[in-house]
C-alpha cells in the first residue's frame, strides 16, 4: 500500500507543473495574438513635407485645400468612385523626373525597385503605368525611405491632399513629394489603439484614418478612375496611366459624396474599422513576375493563381498615353458618375497588391 500511495503522490506532483506549463502556454499565445495591435507606432506625414528618409525632393505635389471625402475611416476599395481627387487636366506628380533621378542613382534605384518587386531596369515602364492623384482621406500606408545606403520602412498616415501615384488596382504606390515607394500596411494595425508620432493637422482623428485595399483581382485592373476636384464640386474621369491631358469632361459627383452619413462613424459597409491593415481576399505580394509587366509595388512575393487582367507586355503606353484597352479622353459626359472600367480579364496577368 505504501508503494501504491507513493506512486499516486508522484503522479499528482508531476501533473501540477505540467498543467501550469500548459496554462502558461495558453496565456502566452493569447498575449502574442494581440501583438499586432499593441505597441504599433504610426508616423504622421503632413502635406508639403517629405518626411524622414526621402529618396529625393519634389515641390508642388500636394494641396492644402482638398475637401475631404464625407465617408472616411475603415477599409475602402481602390476602385471606389471619388476615393481620390485631382485637378482636371493637370498633374502634380512629375513621373519623368522621378525616373531620371532613379536612373542617375543606381543604389537608390535598386532599393526602390526591390520594394516594388521589379528589376531596376524596368522602372521607366513601371512608373509610366501609374496614375497621379490626390488623397482625399488621411490614409494608412507603409512608407519606404532610404537611409545609410539601404531601404527603411515603417507605418505612416499620409494627410489628405498629398499627391501620390496609384497602380492599376487603385493602391498608393509612390509618395510624390519625395519619391518614396508605398505599400499597404505590413500587419494588422488598429489605428485607434496605435500611438502616433509626427506633427498633427487640423481635423486629424484616429477613427477617420483609411486603409485602401486593392480592387478585386477578378475584375481585372482599372482603366478609368473617377476623381473629384479639390473643392468637391464635380467629378471627372481620368484614364489610367495618364497625367491629366486625357481627362474627361465634368460629371456629377459620385453618390457617396452627396449621401449624408447616418452618424459621424464610418459607413456600416466599411470593413476593418479598427484594423485598416486587414488583407483583402486574393492579396498579392510583388516580387517574381515577368519583366515588363506592371509590378503591384506593394509586396514581396507574388501570390499564385492571380486572375489575369492587365494589358500584355507589348506596346505598353508611356505617361500621357491612353492605356491599352481603351482610353476615355473626349468621351461624351455620362448621365452620372460611373465606376472604374475593367480591362478584359483575358489580357495578361498582373498580381493584385497586398500587404508588404
């Protein structure tokens, strides 16, 4: 009997630390699962200033008088009519100057191209396929700078009114006033719980910071963006990969501009209110793709199985030329705002942008 009791006692003693270890593991897992939100620090970048670690410097790319979009915050699709703004028949981003600068600085060109997931010698073609616009909401991105001979990055909020270049899925890809590459947030970030550094601006509110996710890849890339003028009085269409010369005539404002929100909170249809960094289905990561195709400019490795939709590699339009698949310059004004037009899905593949 003594032997039996001794064995039972030993088993009970050994079970105690085992149970404690299991509980500790569960607690640790719970703690780690919240690390995506805890401790995030976001840098605010105001219009008219390049911010830290710029690739280059450019002037007259931003505007301080842009009327912000009525519905801000949460996650918005890159093809949403009125998501971006601009001055009709004018561009604030000098794409040719950016290309020339990078070609004159091979070390920066290599780092810049790596972020975009393209070879350095494909920079001219890649930049020519981007579209200059103005942000109409304070926007969450990953900002990639250049410091001490290498690329550096971190989460940032770009103030509404900042000029950016967007890709065929409607995702910000370049910050015009400094040439820095931009990608989507690297991980889930709660803009309400994060801490912020950098100078603030009038009207800045954490709940109104917007994350822009790529257009659904099954629809193909965008041919025409529906923009809104800085004063918020009219809409107009800008064909992708043009700089204003092919802008269509004024059209009515998109419906989202005239609807009165039920409250001061983002619309119920907006997803990711507290986590603008949530990935969208079918996210891409740039990197390995055929030379000459447009790089998503927002990731690191391409996702397999991305549906086709980008123009083929031959005869790619340069800046100022209507994109393959039909420009819209000179078209008759439609009766009302139209959504972005898709390229035919059968034209060549282009990965959908995703989290960097």
